[in-house]
């Protein structure tokens, strides 16, 4: 099993599931990006789309009620470091038992996003929505 920082594992156990966020301790190694099953991770300064790595296309209403064009390019969330699109992050629910970005990050800077607390059911519904299940 990949290593997850003890503090992070304890936090996950203690709290509700939530999306993951990358802190400014990121060293831009790029290890997390290819591990994300939802293509929710982007390199700093990269544009991103809901359609990237998902089955979403055209105008859609996300499970959280937000109406978006999945094919539209969006501005980078960070110009400096890798970032996670919270709307696309399911904490890897539906694919893996644990967040893959956190498992591979060499500096433990992929941590639960306190501003995006979601139930396991919500995260699974988000995953099913994005992958046409
Ligand atoms: S927790 Fe999983 S879905 Fe969320 S950004 Fe990390 S690898 Fe992607
Ligand atoms: S694995 Fe960690 S340090 Fe490397 S790019 Fe991702 S968040 Fe940054």
C-alpha cells in the first residue's frame, strides 16, 4: 500500500470526506498529475476543462447545481504550483481506496480541503456523473 503521511491519514479518519487541495509547499515535481483518475490535477499556469479525462461534454449541470460548458477552457487556479480542480476531485472515491495524489506526493502537500467537505455519497455521485455510469 502506498505511504500516506500519518497526520493526513489521521485527519481523513477523523473528518468527513472532502476534496483534496495542494498547498504552497508543492515542489512542482509532477508526480501526482498522472495518478489522478479524474484528471483533476493540472500544472501551474495550465488551462483546464471539465471534459479533460471525463465523459463530460458540452453544457452540463454538475451534481452541485453549477451549470458549465465542459468543453470550455478555464483559467488556471494557480500560476505557480500544481493545482486541483475541486469540482473534479472525488478523493479518488470510486477508483481507489485512498487519494492517489497524497499517496505519491514526496512532500505531503496534498491535504483535505476544509472548504470542500462532501459526503462519501456525494463524492461517489460526482465520480459516476463525470464518468457516465
Ligand atoms: S484525491 Fe484523487 S481525484 Fe482528487 S485530485 Fe487527488 S488523485 Fe485526483
Ligand atoms: S506530487 Fe506533491 S510536490 Fe509533486 S507536483 Fe504534486 S503536489 Fe506538488
